[in-house]
């Protein structure tokens, strides 16, 4: 299976996935796609020998650009690893149940438009939640509304700050995202 990883930021999840599947005979990280030319994830991909490209929003929304790019790389599955733009409907239709996202909270709590990164962790703290976690889910046209594949939890204390919450969530991401993908894809065989 050939995958493309979509990123917008530093790319720790992207690097973790690439390293996890390095040497795999079943899964190949063929391409890293970013909507931002300054995303450090592009440097991580370069260091790991994975081709990457920058796709501005206009190109992301253009099937005449994206579909040939994905076909040329024989992409079977899209992994959103900190990718902020909404995935356009034509891609969801072209890759039904073949686009997965990771969200830094226990959906449906703290999901939807504007809920990403520190915004999520600040909302978790403001709500006084006693736990948070990650949600790995299929992508649909509804922001953070796709079927949940897996969730992992971590307890919170009153002393936690948005920064410590982010650290706890990051630990879960590093521990679980590649394994959930591997299990998902092994079930497809």
C-alpha cells in the first residue's frame, strides 16, 4: 500500500509514521504533501528520503492538480498528520474510507472548525476536563465528524496547563498513531 502523508506543521507524527513503516513490505510512504512551504515536516521528509511537495489551497481544491499527482505516485491511502485545511469533497469521493485523520482530543469533544493544536488544549483546560486524548478517525465532509477508528486517553489534573496537556497528547500520538494505521491496513488484506 502506498500512502501520502498530509502535513501543515513540524511533522513529528509524519516522521514517526515514516520511521515506523521504513522497511515494510506492505506499506510505503511515497509522498509527503504540505499546504505550507515553511512546514518543518518537509525537511523531516527530505532527511528520511521521502519525496515531498507543497500544494497551496487553490491546488488542493483543484481535482485536475491533485488527482494526477496522487495517481502518478500510485497513492492508495491518505494520512492526515496535522493537516489543517479541510479535505475537498472530490478527494473524499476518490478515496472513500481511505483518508484518516488524527485529532488531539476525544471527539466529539473539542472538535470542529478552528479546533486544532493549542486551541484544542486551551479548550480542554477551560472546560475543566479530567481526561483528554487522541482520536483517529475517517475523514468525511463534516469537520472531525467521521467514523472513529480508535481513541486513547490520558488523565488530567487541575495543575495541567495547555502546554502539559499538549505534551500528554503528543505521547499518545507517538505511541499509537502508527500502530493503529498498521492494524487498519492489515485488516484490509
